[in-house]
C-alpha cells in the first residue's frame, strides 16, 4: 500500500472517531449510555450494590420478616430461673415477664405503645403481649410457662422478636395495660426490607445533580425487587435490581 493511501485512510478513521465521540458527548444528557462520567457511574453502582447486598443478607436469614408493614425488629433474649433443687417433684413455672424496650424508641413511629409493638416468636407466630403504659418509653409483657425438673436448679432462655416502626398500626384485640416481673433482655436492631434504601437514595443523590426515583416492585420470600430510575447529564438508568 502506498504511503499516500495509508495516510488518507488514517485521516478518514480519525475523523470518523472524532465525530462519533462528539455525537455521544452532545447526546449524553438525553439517552446515551456509552459516554459516562466517573461520579455518575459510581453513584448508580453504589445504589445497585446496596440493594443487592441487603437482599443477600436477608436471604441468609433463617427467620423471614413477619410483616413488612413494620419497619424494624429487635431480638429480645432473656433468661428465667427457678431453684427446684430441694423439691423431689417437678415444678411448673408460670409468670408474666416484662422487659424494657427503651432502646427501640429512637426508631418508633407511633408514640402509643399499645398500637405499635408486636411480639413474635422464632417460629414466626405472633405472641399475645401487653404493655405497662400506653405512652413511650414503655415495657412489653408476655406470659411465660415452663417446667423445672425435680431436684434441679433450672434456667430457661426465651427469645422473641419485637416489631415496631408502623405509624398506621392499631391496637390488637388481645392487648391491655398490665404489670409483670421485669427481666433483663438483650438484642440487636434490624432494619426491614431494602425499601428503606429508597428513602436514602432520594435524599442523597439529587444533591449531586441527579434525578433519582426508587420504588418497590415485588417481594419473593425475603428477596426484594427494587425499581431504580437514575438520570444525570451523562447517564440514564431505568430498571429493576434484585
């Protein structure tokens, strides 16, 4: 090939490349997804990763969320003891247990304890429970019954989930205001499904100049399908994330 022909072909390729890049830079704020700027791609990837990581965590849980109308749950674990070491017969232990829930009120939605609080066991069944006050902070009470063998100093561990964070909850028919024997309890706060991330996305990313929308598509077990719309000058995304 002659040098003049090679030079001509090279010039044509360069001109075509320049036109291609110019076209996509100019159309980036409309529909292009081929010319990204670094902040936009990072923001979008952060949102996608957040939803997927949250789904992975909840799929790994042995106990699914009892009711997605409640935003938070707290694991309550407490120990009841009974000294039956001097008794040759087994002893039935029955009492109303009360445990302090002051830790949860940083995230409560309804100031009426009798409306919002729900107690659920580890088989995912709601447990009848009462409150010692209708206003926060309050304690939650439930009846416990177990048997201590003869000639034994016994202890029994009880574990429940306390659900809260539902401003529209109403008082269940079984609930009253009562008093019980307070037991020490411990546990950790868990947020509910990834829908909570939508609130965060819509509060944070518009500050970077992007338009963001986020909504729930569906639940499948503990897995949440989230629809994300993201639009910046250089990137548009509209799709679902699982």
